């Protein structure tokens, strides 16, 4: 059974860098794209970006200048960094696996990490 | 960027009744569409992918249909555990993989 477990700092000040990590247990790490999604309070889901095991990334153009996703295949982990955060980055952040064989879908998700940006 | 528009924003349904949720894409996404169920404090749960294929373990009361720009998620007989927010997501054009704004299914 595939499980995604995520962690990271939950309270940041404006201008700091958000940093989250997601570890993948069970299943293969290769052959999938590993995604980050967020949900601001009272709003819907927003796709942030993705990375594959080879380190190739794709980002949401609206966040691209501040986002970096990296991977550590030796640990089956991937990480998200968002620089220069503001209150607008307050959200629950999720990691998820993109199954890209056949029809694409986000089939396994982490439990979510609430992140608050406040001075 | 493909814009996904879901309707209605809120759907009030009695247990045992049928719920029909709509998702419209600003341009064709073929059948590259997934539906998720999201409950407060939980991770989203994949229900449907490829517009109409139920994910593993999803009850048969959930069904998806459509292609191109118009999609529907139908819950044939609502159970208490089905009251949640439902999102569609397109995978035809990236970046980004865009979500709809969600439909909240609430108890009538």
C-alpha cells in the first residue's frame, strides 16, 4: 500500500521560505510524477507543481518564480520550497502521486500540512 | 491555461436521492478528467479518472461521464458519508493541471 507522509514548518513570517518534504512508502518511486497542491482557507485546490524521479519539474506559471521542487531518490522523498511567502501563501499543502500511465490521475495523497504566514 | 468551471457551487440533496454535478472546461480536455471527493481535515480522495473510470475501491453509486468540454459526476443514491466537496481536474494541457472551484454537496 502506497503512503505519503509529509512534514514541515507550519508557521512562517512574511518574506521567509516555506519548506515541506513528502516521503513515499510502498510502491515504486520511479515511473511517477510527484506533485504539490494547496488549498487556501475557504478556497479550492490549486496545483503548485511536480517533479519526476529524474528531477524534471513543471510549475504553475502563477507561482513559478518563487517555487522549487526537488527530489531525493535515495530516500524516496521530494520537497517543496516557496520563497518570499506572504499571507496569500497561507494554505493546507498536500503532496500527491500523479499516475501518468494511461489516464492521468492523482491517486495517492499525503495527509496535508497547514501552513500559516503571519507577522 | 484551461479554466474548469463547476456547477452548482452548492447542491442540497436528501440522503437516498440522486446528485448530479457538472464540470465544464474552457477548451477540450478529451477524456483527461478526474473527480475527487474532499472532506474537511482529510486528503482529497480520487473517485473517477479518464472521465468515467472508477478508482479502486470506489462504490458503484459514483459514476462519471462526458468528454471534450462537458463532464458529469453522478452519485446515484447519496449516503451520509458522501456529503463533501467534489472537485474536477483536467490533465489535458499543462502547466498547470487545473482544478474546478468545487461543488459542495450538503444535506437538505
